């Protein structure tokens, strides 16, 4: 329930932040506020460990998710500061650095948890979070657009963007969390320490591949890389269905899943940015991320039901079928530019 509430807050806040950012013409203030909320939430998590109360968990988890309002304005700033020919590279760097934080965070947790515990790890996480607030406030410069915000008219959206939104929602309904793969690894005899290393493998592949995929999309177009991302998810699910009961054969699952995320995240945002004008870019990015984010909620329910009521392989088979139809929709997109 807490995760579901957090997901709803994240999705709706992204839409609101994107719209407000376009309407006011200000991006940086929303980004700063978002990082500040996440910093406060981390301190709250430490306080919650002193005396566990359910409402405290809900409060701090919700505040942490509210910090995600920084997403659409941040993406709009990135898109506005680079040309279309370099947009994939820019978002690739952004996703790579963002995910690199997860890599180092996992390593630090793995090495220090036994010495400083849960509260100490969270307090350490406050430091880079507060650093982000300072860096954005002092160093980030906003690029003022010449166009005046005239409201968001979704009827006037590019046809390719509408098809891509539909394909992305369907893909989100087919996508499972990395935690499902972690759960899958339990049946192969992996210990808690091994599971941490598998997660580290996933985020490392994700971080290492985000920039190359983003840069490649600048050269060959967005659509081929997005097609590859969809295929990576199909390959992940297929591998799970035909895997033999061996500890080593589960490792490619995390590699394929990392490649899927590395190809999808930077190029997806780049493609949306390419297809919408600057004065309403944050609004459309926010609406896009909201639609995809909300779709992940029923996806989790469906996949969880198949996993528990039938068998784990049924969940992966469901993902294959839905991803295939999402891929067909993606192939319908036709553009005359390199951003295909």
C-alpha cells in the first residue's frame, strides 16, 4: 500500500511540476525543491527507526517521492541546453551519472552496513542529496525561452508522440521490477550477499550502457535503440523461461535487464523532447512520465498475481506477449528525421 501510494504521488507530482514549470518559465526552483524534499525525507527515515510508526513511514516515503517533481523540469533544462543532434548523449550522461550513484551507494552499503547500520547508511545518503541542492542553486543556469506558454493542448501533439505514448504505456504494463529478478534468484540458492552483488551487476550494466546508447541514438536515430530496448526485455523474459537450474545461468538475466534500462531511459526522454516544442516540453514530459508511472502499478498487480497464483514463469510469459504488441506499435512510428 505504501509503495502504491508513493507511486501515485510520484506520477501526479511530475505532471503538476511539469505544467507549473512551463507556466512560470522557471525550472531550477522546482529542481531545487525536489532535491530538498528528498534530503528531508532521508533524515525522516532515520527518525522513523527510533520509534516505528506506520504514519511516519507513509509521511517520509511520500515526501521522498514528492522530491521526484524535479524530473520533468530537469529533463526540460537538459533538452533545452543541447541541440537535437546531441540530446541522446546528454540524457545518456544524465542517466549514467544518476545510476552511478546507485552503484556507489550499493558498494558503500555492502562495505559499511555491518559497522554503521541502517541509520548510518541513510545519514550518509543525506550528504550527496544536500550537495545536489547546493550545486543546482549555485551552478545551474536557466535558459529562458523566447516562446510564451499558451497552455497545454494534447490534441495538437505530434502523431508519432501519441503512438509512442501508447507503446510506452503498453511496455510499462509488461515491465517488471529488478526486485522480481532478485526474488527469482532466491530459488537458485543465492544468499542475501549474492543478491546484493546481482543488483550491483544490474545497476553497473545500466550505468555503463546509458551513455553509449544515448550517443548511438544521436547517430542512428531514436527508434532503433528503443526497438533494441524492447527486445532486451523480451530476451530477459525468454531467458527466464528456458533457464536451467544453475546459479551461473541466472546472471545474464541481470545483464539483459540492465541493457534494457540503459537503452530505454535516456532515449525515451530524448525522443519525447524531440517531438514537442520548448515552451510546453516540461508539461509533456511530466504527462508522459505520469502515464508510464501509473501503468507500472497495475503491472505490478498483474505480474504479482501470475507469480503467486500460477507460477513465476507465467509472469515472464505475460511480459513477452505484452512487450511484443508494444514493439509492433513502436514499429508503426515513422519520422522523416534522424530521430526516428
